[in-house]
C-alpha cells in the first residue's frame, strides 16, 4: 500500500494537482484499492476454492465430508475473508485519520465476530443432515451438547461485541458478570430449567427423534420430529404439530412406544364373556372315558388356531385363559402378539381374530353373554 501511495502522489504531482488535494485523492484511491482487494479475495474463495473442495469431497465414499464441507458452510466461512482483508488494510489506508481508522476497525471487528459465530452455528447445524428418520442415543446427546455450545457461543459473541464497542477487555466484562449471576439466574430461571430438563431427557435416553410418544396433558400423540434443549416437536397423526417443553416431559409423565417397535410384534389382549349356563361337560367316548368341558376344548382350539395364524407372532406367548367370574358372565381372555404394529392393520387383525373367536364359540355349545332386554312398549 505504501508503494501505491507513493505512485499515486507522484502521478498527481506530475498532473499538476494542488498539494492540498493530493492526500484526499490518495485516500480515496487507497479505499477503492482496499475494497477491490477484499472483493477479489472473497470472489476467489467462493468461485475457486468451493468448487475444488466440492470435487474432492464428492470423490470420497464418506458422507460426513459432503455435509461438513458443504457449499452452505464454506460460503458462510468465506464471508469473513473480505472483512479480514479490510481489517488488515485499514491502518495503511487511514494512516492520517486515526479516528476514522479506529471506528472502522471496531465495526470490522464486530462484523468478523458475528460472522465467525454464524459460521460456527451453520457448521453445527450441518450435523443434522447426517441423521436419518431416527436418532440414536449418542447422536441425541451430542445434538443436545451442540445446542448448549451454540447458546454459549452466542453469549460470548455478545460480550465480545459489547467489549469492542466500549473499548474494554472482554475479560473485564466476564468478571463483572459474576456479581450479576444471581440476578441473571433469577431472570432466566425458566430457560435454565428447560436446558437442564433437555439434558436430562437426552442423556438418560428417554426420548429420541422418530419415537412415537403420547403426552395426555399436552394433547400430543404422534411422532417426534425434533428434539432440542428447549422444545420437543411432535407431529400428531392428524398432521397437527404440537410443541412440548422438555420440562413438561420430565416433570410430568409421557408414554414412549419405542419399546413396542424394538420388540417383535405388538401385544394384544382381548376378552369375551361366556354365559355360565352354556358351560357344560361332555361324556367321553369308549377310547377316552374322561369327561371334558366344552369351554376347555374351545380354549384349546383357539390356542392352536392362533398358533397357526400367519398374522400372529408364534415365538411369543399365546394364551387363552379364564379370568375371575363377573355378574356379566365368565371372562375368557385372549393374549397374543401381532406382527403388524401400525394402528390400522393392527386393529384389523384383532377384529378378524375376535370375530372368529365369537363365531366359533357357538360350535362348542357356548353362548356369548348379553343382557336380555324386552321390547319397549
């Protein structure tokens, strides 16, 4: 820049420009040169380096480098380059105007600070693209930690920006915050509780992205679409979206259906009521003189039929048994596991099985209990 200044001054002198105007014109030229250099540096980074990095990452089999070095992340990072060039050239451009140099230096430093934090946040958010429809416990925990890091970075950036504006050391401001920590904790107690609840929720693997949960108090019954330190987004089965705070889930109770998904099949337990008067013994044959009960034969048949049903998980428990007698009949409970776990095929399969169970009872001389009400007069 000194060579450019000398060249411009000599050129203006040769052109016969007055001595008073030469410094002003030199500064204007230096400003233009500094702006052009900053723009050129940014253009080279975005038009040259980004395509080169993209070609390198596409040739690798790993997916993480395509995400972490994506054009979005690199564009955000290279937005800082022109500001760094300007920041380095300011002492050379405004060497005769210290006040202007100081103001522009602070503004440039604030811009670099803000864009640096913005780049870091974009980089952290890029990890989301590495996830699938579900999120493992380790991924969820790291995701929560990243959320804490983003909050800390924004907080530090605010302190640094304030320190730059008032021309104080950031360490001085951080020391002063210790005295005001009690007031800050009181003012942001809900946010702090939410952060603690979010960490507890994820560190204990109570909830993951992709889980189906039911929160009766919040009216949520659907699939978890996102879990952060402060919110849990649930898409209900009617496509409405409910946002629940982690504090609500930790302090209250909610039902997570992931255990059903992780096991083979979904348990079903249904019962029918048999009329006591239809339960009878049947005389045995010459080969088998032992008397049998029609209800016993019916239960045996239903267990064998369920074991051969292609909708039932035969590896799990299949049981047809009696419950305690009631004034409304003798309860017979059917316990089995169905292969289909989704709501619609699950309910249809149960209906098919119980319809057969009700219809087959008549073949064994059993009657389903129901109250007898005479016709209304």
